[in-house]
C-alpha cells in the first residue's frame, strides 16, 4: 500500500488555456497571442502549491483524451506525483482571455464531462488502496456522480482515521457535513446558505462557522471573504487574516 501524508482528489480537472488580445469586437476575428497551458482543477491546484512549497502530495484525478494527456504532461513538468483514472470522456478545456486594451479578464468555463459507474468505482478503489493522513477534495462533481459521492469518500476517510478537507459547495457539501469532516472552506455566501440565511456580515461569520462546528459538521471552518481576506474558526478560536 502506497503511503502519502497528503492526497488530493480532483474529479473534474481542466486543461486551462489562457491568452492575451487587444480589443473585443463582435462579429470579427479576435487575434490572440500564443496561448499558455496549465493543469487546472481544485485538488490539482492544491498539489501544485504543495510542490512549489517543496512538499509532496499525490494528486488523484480523472484524465481522458488528448487534453488529459496534456494535463498529465504538465504535471510531470512540475514534478507533481499523480494517479490518473482514465475516462472515456475527454478532459474539459477552459479558456481565459485578457484584453490588453482594458486589462479585463474573460473566463470561459465549460461543463465537466460525465463519469461512468466503472470510472467512479475506480476513483473509490484508488483511494482505498492508499494510506494517507490528509485527503483534500476540491471542486465540483462531474455528471454521473451522485450528490452523496463526496459523502461516501468522507465515510471512507473516517473509517481510516484520516482527516478530510473539502472545498465544494451546494448539496455535495451539505451531504458531507452529515458525516462530518476535519475542515471545510466555504466562501461567505456559501456559509450563509449552509446555515439557512440569505446574507452574512463579516462580524456574523464567527458564530455561523461555530454553529457548523457545534453540530459536528467540521472541526475547522475556513471562510474566504473575497478582497476582505479570510477567517479560520475552530471550537475555541477565531483568526482573521486581512
């Protein structure tokens, strides 16, 4: 059994393509500069950050078609260890374009390709074959994965006494909280929805996060506040980082 301190999971990675152009004009060809390519997806980004901080993690991800091959090539170039679950569907490709005339950024994000039952089972079995202290899940679910898929993985982590950190939203996050995890990272809007209110002021975030902790949903809640920074909340502490 392979052993890692940290494992990350990205069920819906993306080959991110970015380019610059000058002037957005309807009905005309927009001449772009040479594109740059990057391996993208929540868990992959975590593994890349760990690598750049001279740490080591294993990135588990899906991969399909020529875009999936490019994704793997980019991770190898960054010396990020990975385990790719091959899929029938091609890995999606997202596109970011920056207008140099206005410095405006346009982000085109495409839907996650479907995952088959066989591929879903392979994701689960890959996790079961590993020994790890922390599992980081980041990103949304692909078509074909049920809303309780992350909850199933949370139960596996709990059985193995591993700490699960999850960054997702909506019903998948709600289901995970039913099982309980080590840490969640909602933004302030997502946190508001979790406790059933429309909006939270910054000074209300601490109590909202502690409500989730009291109910056993998570031990640690990190809330991103956009340009205002972030807060880290535990049962006994509150730390604000501007």
